[in-house]
C-alpha cells in the first residue's frame, strides 16, 4: 500500500464543490476508495446522499464515468455496464482495462436494493459493490433502515411516550448475507482506518468476479454529533467492537484489526451520538442490554469463524 | 451559470463536463475556519486523507495550504491532527480580521 | 438470401434478435414471452450470436441492465409481458429520459389481478406515457419486420428513444405462420453499428448519466423528449421506406385496408386487424364499403395520418383491447377522438372495449360492429355508452 505522500500525487476523481454535508463520512470513503483504485473506473450509484449531492444538474463532481439509474438497482445497472464491457472486449471493440464500482447506501443495499445485489452476486459479475452504511435512509430524512442498530432513534422509529426505545429490531448483518452467496471477496471497513480500507479496495478490485465492501459511514446530521467528530466516531465503532474490521476471501475469515489495548467500552459509542441519548435513561436499560448483547454475540461468532482466540476483538 | 433553454443543453440530462462542480464554491458554507500553523505541522497528511472536501492542499508530498474556496469548516482536520497544528476559529471573526488588515 | 419458414411469433422474434445480434440481452421469463428468451438462449449456447446474456433475477433488473449496457455503448435488448413490464415501469421512464435506444419485445398480456396469462393490451397501454416509441404487430411477419426496423428507428440520431415492439400474447406469440426471412448479412447491413457518442466506457470524456434535476431544468429535459417523439414520426416513415426497398414490404405509421373509399371504418391494433380484414372483404362482396385503419405506431400517435385517412368516412368504430378505468373510453379511442376534435368535418365515432384477458373476438363480433356503424351513419345517433364486445352481462 503506497504511503499517504505517494497517494497525494494521485488524481482525485471526486472533485471539490460537491454538496455533501460538512463532515460527511461518505465523501471521505469515496475519496479513499478512488485514491486506492489504480485502474480507470466506471461508477454507478443508487439514489441517496452520495448521488444527489454530487450530481446537481448542471454540475457533476465526478471526474470518472458515472451512472445513476434508480434507488434499488445500482448493482443491476452496473452489471449491464460490466456486461457491455465484456461483450465489446470479446468483439475487440475495446482493449483497455476498466474496473467497475457500484455505490449504494444502506437504504439502497440492505433493503430496496437487496434483491438486485443478490442477483449480481449470484451471476458473478466482475465488479465491486460498496455499501456506505450510515445506518438509516439519510437522504430522505433519517428514516430507519434494516441497517439501523436497535435502540437508534430515527424519524420513523422515534423515541416516544409509549415506545421509548427507538428502533426495536436488531440490525441485519448484510456482510454475512453476502458471504453466504459465496462471493470471493467480502470485507468490512471504516474510513478512520484508511490503510486497512484502501488495502481492501485493492484486494477487491484485483479479485476475479464480484466483491463487496461494507463501510461504516458516520453521518453528523442523522447520528446527531458535531461535524468534526466523524472520523473519531468511525474509529470508536471499531474500537468498541460495534464495527469489526474483517475480510472473507473465498470463505476464509480474517480479522484485519484487533484493537487490543485500544479497546473501548460500548458506552463510549453510545455516549458519542445523540441518536442513542435516550438509552442512557433507566427505562431503556433493556434495549441497551440487547444492543450490547448483539454486538458481543457477533464478535464471538466472528472470532470463532476466524479461528481466533480471546473474548473480545 | 445563466440557465440555458432546452435546445442548448445535452440530451437526456447528461452532464458532459467532468468535475464541473468545482464551479460551485462550497467555502461559503463555513461558520468555522481551520487555521494551520505550518511550524507545528509534522506533515503526516492525516488531515489530507480525512478531509471530505479535498481541501488540504498538498504539493510535492507536502501540505502547503488549506483551500478556503471549498473548505466547509467541518473541523475533522483539526480533530484528527496529532499535534494540534490546526485550530478552528469563527469564520466571522476571521473575515473581520482580514478586513481590518486591509 | 430470402428464406420462407413457418415459425411462431416468439420464435420469429428470437430469430430477428439473432440476426440483430445485440451485444447484451438481459431478460427475465414471463408467459407468453418465455419462448423468445429460451430460443435466444439456445442461440447463445450454440455460439450463433455474440451476445452476452444476463439472466437477471427480475424484470426491474432486466431493464436496469439494459440501461447500463446502452449507456456503455452496447446494443441491448430485452423482452417481457404484463406484470413484468409493470415491474420495470420506473426504469422504462428512466431509459427513455436518458435517451437510450433499447429495443424491447412486449408480448401483450393482461395485467393482474386476477392473474391472467392471455392477450390484451393493458400492459403496453399502461406504459404509453413513458416516452417509448410503440409499434404494434399484427402477425408473425410484422413482428420480424418491426424488430429489425426498431433498431434503426431507436438509434436514429434525431430520435434516440427506446422502442417497444408488441405482439399479441398466445394469439401471435404461439401461433405458427408463414414468414419471409431476410438474409443475415442484409439485416446486419441494414441496422449498421451502434455508436453512443457519450459512452460510459469512454474514459477520455467521462460522462455523468442520471443527475438530479431541480425545478430549474427538469422541464427542459422533458421538452427535449417531446421533440424527440415528434422527430420519431419522420424516422419511422424513413426506416419503413428503406425497409420496403430491402424486403418489398414497406411500412408506415398506419396501414389502411380498403380504406380509401370506405364509409364505415374500424380502427384496431394488433392481431384483431387480421380478423377485421377478413370481415372487410366479406362486407365488400356484399356491397358494403367497409374499411380498416390499423394503427402500427401508437407512440408517437399518428394524428395527422388518421385525420387524413378518416376524412371521407361516415362512421368510425375504435376497438380498444384495454380499458382505462375512469376514463371516457379506451386509450386508442381517446386519442383518435381527440385528434378529430378540431376538424370541421368529423365522422361519428364510437368505442368498443374488447378481448380483455384473452376473450376471443371473431368474425361475428366484428360484423356486429359494422352493422352498428351503418345504423349510426343512417340515424346520425351515437350510442350512450361504450360498447363491451363479448362480455357476459
């Protein structure tokens, strides 16, 4: 992996002047991915914050070919582009190497886009799908998605007088759903750990067939914290075990970072964001415990799958 | 950009000028401005890799400036700097100081 | 080398696709389209086409993949029916708005519920506002001819709109008819190569497809589409003439059968036109000046051509094979009557909804229509309600 100094000499394919919020995790993620990708890339993007804020007509922040089709079909649309590339290459009408990256938020990937993603994974298209997971339908106003953690306050799972917990359901483990497809390369990443993220991007892009990365994308608006904390929160998620950094290569699990001494308690994660504020109340102890339990259980399962020892990451 | 009629724009909503979003200066969004102390800076470039708006100006592997045309003042650079070389100051105050100096 | 074969509508559609040899086909099965995709899959498996097939997991993904492929400079085709078309509805609008020349076969079938696999036009009529050019085929020869022309019409530089070519489900799709095929090379020479000047694979000129339009630009982009539909009239006519030079079968937006001096005219789309031709011949022998106006291109709607064709008629019946619930008649009737509204001299015009869910329409029913037209012309009185041909009261 090149050093930051070497990377700083590379062309930035997301221009300045995009209108993502100050401190938006997604913009950092996209920058890091495009810096890591060494080949020319064609991108697709689902409807959502990233797409809307970067392509307000007549402006586009993309310095690389880009297509937005609809909300649930970023993967299907790009699979058409990738197929066209294979077809034209087969007919000797194209000879350059081009890589394909589909973007989607958790909305367009976990929920409405799950079917199309599953189809693309099963068909084995040669593309990387990146889910920038900000854990709610942020662009339409912070509504809950199946990626929202239990206990999160969202606009469709608000903290009320009768339902005081916020979202009652546990979040879906999409990374594992993708692994279950037999996808050759699957990884979770965080923009706070840029080396880890960029290495994974390079591995994904050099994999033959489909690859998938689920990247935690902190959202100052939706998660209710000050803009300047986005990277710190992306770091805390990893240090508290909420968002483990791992990869699955042809079914083999590997945890790519274990916090060890830097480990932080879950309560630090809860306290860092306004969307969990109500969990500090006594009446909500049950849901806080549920969240803690689910984080613990996933960690244990991951440790076992990776053949590692110890109780916590 | 003066708005064009339907006969003068590309068909199908296509945007043919790659990266022309740079015409839109997001620096006007700021309420806080990062102030960089070059003396204290250790040139680790963490602010550069974490900046959502690519507004840390790096030339020949060294940070040289902050691009105030686009910097939205989120403060990530200041938070992430390991040596506190970047401090956030109120934009209003900075502009007032600049005007005083002129 | 001209070849005469006996093929069903689905089979001949697949044959046309084989000769067109698109770079990408993305399709999902649905009765009665299934034979098209199955037959085409055999061509792929036997190496008879260069096509890369995407066996998508839904029709929504089928159209999405076609959008991606054409945006990337490849020729892409798909096929569907009924609820499959309904499922891809939002992407159909996107395909037309992005000006992508996708060609799709729609094997006309009724929309659910209740679920019905037989022929009516509710599916393609449901997408009449989507911005797609729509060509209706009467028989197996026409589906073959229309598909080949569709590629050229779609890719015409002044059009750049996707084209939907229909054929009646089961009635044509599964019926074997005599068809004249053109030679492979004649077809490929006729359609030429697809060039997308703004391809996603052009790394030197990166393009953005599908941006966010606010209220300051959306209207202009839609106005461009209106213009494209108007230009499509010329493209359809031009390509129809060129095809005539190639095959000795020329095409236009409408087809008149014994229409020039007809007093009593029925307007219809699809296979029913064939049945009407039989009745027209019979009536002519009996001394009745009956005629048929078959609409081939429903979008763009050939208003001028229809006004011209009906200028001498005494009474007109429009047969709609789909209902538009809550409207003042079926979709074809509404357009025809609207086209005639401004004319000084316009014939009395009535509407019949027929054939929904595959309800058969025969010679007797059509004779009844012409008898009614004669009565209307005589009495100059229109019936109060729309007629429903063949429904049990």
